[in-house]
C-alpha cells in the first residue's frame, strides 16, 4: 500500500474542487467521482512528486500544486507519511 501523507489544502482549492466536481457531475457523475478520486489519490499518496508552486518564494511557505485538468490544487505537506 502506498504511503499516505496528511496535507492541508487551501480553502480556495477546496471550493474550486467542489465546484468543478459539481459541474462535471451534472453531465457525468462517474467521471466526476473518478476525477476527484484521482486528485485526492495523487495529493495524498505522492505529494512530493508535485512541484513547488512558483509563488512559494513570495509566500515563504513550501506549497505544492497538482494540475489535474481543469483545476490546479494547491496544498502543503504537513506530515512525512
């Protein structure tokens, strides 16, 4: 089983993810569920594979992002897994 990490996701990313899920689910609920599962799985099982965001130097916090069309999820790693 892959190692799991605890991550904090920005409120904006949570809201955007929920809105995108709802939008996809209107036409194709299974596709929406698969998309959300992919986002969650990639963030929690392989967060260090996601690049550090370009804005990190300005924020002085190591946020990373996952681009999974049509969204960009921004998060930071809290635990080491």
